[in-house]
């Protein structure tokens, strides 16, 4: 199974960017998206270090809520 995570773009130096999620910053690639599509403050879905899709803030929050619920359920199994 492949999992992407939503991240907020905080710095761009195309084709690379710095994105943040849950207080963690990572350098990501924007090469799969057009240069003019993403700007600082936008949210993107990141998979294996690559931004694969621009998403809105509401979608990012909903995805993180679902991921948090999965993680809580898995911790309860241990």
C-alpha cells in the first residue's frame, strides 16, 4: 500500500521546496507539478518525497484526521 501525506509548502526554490506537517519539515520535489501551480502556503500531497497533487487546506486537515485515527487504532492493538 502506498500512502501520501499532506504537507504545507513553506519555501520554494523550484523544482525543490520545503514543506511542513505536524511540526516536521522536509525538502520535497515539485517536479511532478507545473512550476506556476504551487506557491508558498499551498498544501500538497507528498509521496516518497514528491509533491504529486495540490490540495486545499480542508482536504489536508481531513486526511490528517483520518491518518491520526488509524495511528490511534494501531497503537491500541499493541
